[in-house]
């Protein structure tokens, strides 16, 4: 081929593996909450935000947890630690807890800061003895 282009005949099948990263949906994961006793401090539970956008300079990602509905005496830190002492006045039974997590990703587009927000809410059951 005078123009530098060559024709090749391809026979057979060739495969290759490419790493593919499928992002998780934004959400909250937690380990099972065992029964807790009224008036007794509960073991702290670390909630984990799933699907957080990884960032490096000049990007920044801020993730904060907050309560939506918790039992009297329980709290959740902005870092996602659920802890506290359920009120001794609670009747034994199953209670619903709801927490939310918010993510703010700040990026630079030219000289402008652009903030993208995501949030998720998770409801789970806590058994009070």
C-alpha cells in the first residue's frame, strides 16, 4: 500500500477485560442494631454514607448526618455516630428511627464554585427491652 494504509483480515475473536466501576447509589448503611435496654447507654453505631463522590483538590466533599426522628435520649453526630441512652420512660417494643445524610460536592468550573447536593434518608427499627 503506497499511501501507508494496509488492509488486514481479522480471524477469530479476541476479548479483553476492562475494569468498570459502577457507582453505588447515595445512601446509608449500618450494622444491625441489637436490642437496647431503657435507661442504659447503647453501644455507639457508626452509620456509613454509601456512594459518596470521591474528591481531591480543587474538589471538596462534605458529608453530614442528622436526625429526622430519634427516640428521646438518642442522638446522631454529623459524622454518623448513633448513640445515647434511650429514655427509661419508654415502653418495651419496636421503635422506628430515621436519619438522613447530605452530601455537598464543590467543584470549580472556570473560576466559579459549583455545588452539587445529594441526600438520602434511612428508616430502621430499634428494639427496646
